[in-house]
């Protein structure tokens, strides 16, 4: 398998100094820019936002074990009232990168030479934990189904009993019954 990881990519870590000696450790504390599409439909980490990594890389028999945390800003919108929301999240990272050529399940990660790509580990840690329906607050009242008003800002908001659509049509015509047209010309 040929390497296609780029060591200059901030998400790519060179594990060379671990020297494949089981037990060797390397601390990785760094702030890097978030990659694109790190999120789900309504919430995620904005592209380019600072992701604070506090990771330990440990050489184990199978490869390199990455553990620790990643702390990120989150941006999204409330699933009920669509108000923009922002938050911070800290997520646990635990990922084994197998040495190249090892027998491992298809969904496991591998080192490429001495390089490992943190991207899939961070995605697994963050994206799977994000809420499908983020809320601006737990008791968000959402939007009025009739007119779309934000019910958090207008808690007493209500409508008169729904008007029969046929009547509302007539009511609308009423305003247009003004004299006009050729018949009224002198
Ligand atoms: Zn809301
Ligand atoms: Zn309304």
C-alpha cells in the first residue's frame, strides 16, 4: 500500500520517534484548524475553527494507540426554532492505528509508513456524539405552525379561530370592489 498522506497536513502525525517500541509514549498537545464537513446537518465544528488536541500516542504491539480529548467550538441551529446556536464540546478520542500489513477488520485504521491521519479518529469522536436535534434550550417552544413566529419571544402568541378559506377569499375580494373599468367612464 503506497502512502498518500501528506506529512505537512496538520491532521497527519509522524510517529517515527515511537520507533515501534511497545510502551513508548508521545504527548501531542496542539491547536489545529478544523477540516471541512466536521458535523451533521444541524450542528458541527465550523471549518477552520480551532480544535484543541490533548492526545497521547502510545506504541503498542498492534500499532499506535491514540487516546485523549479534543475540545472544539460548535455552531448550528436549534431544531425547533432555527435560532443560531453555539456551544463547546470536549470529546474522548480512543483509536488504534494498526501497523501496515496487519490483519485487522475492514473498518480499522492503519498507519501509512510512520504517518497516521487523525481525521477519521476525530470524526469518530465528535460527529457520532453530536445531537441530531440540537436545542437552543431544553424547553424551546419552537415556531408557531401557522405563521412561523418564534414562540420563545412571544409566549402568549395565538391566532383567532382559523377562518374558513372560502370566507377568507371573499373577505379579500371585498377590498377590491372599487369602481373601475370602462363602464364607469363618463
Ligand atoms: Zn430553539
Ligand atoms: Zn402564529
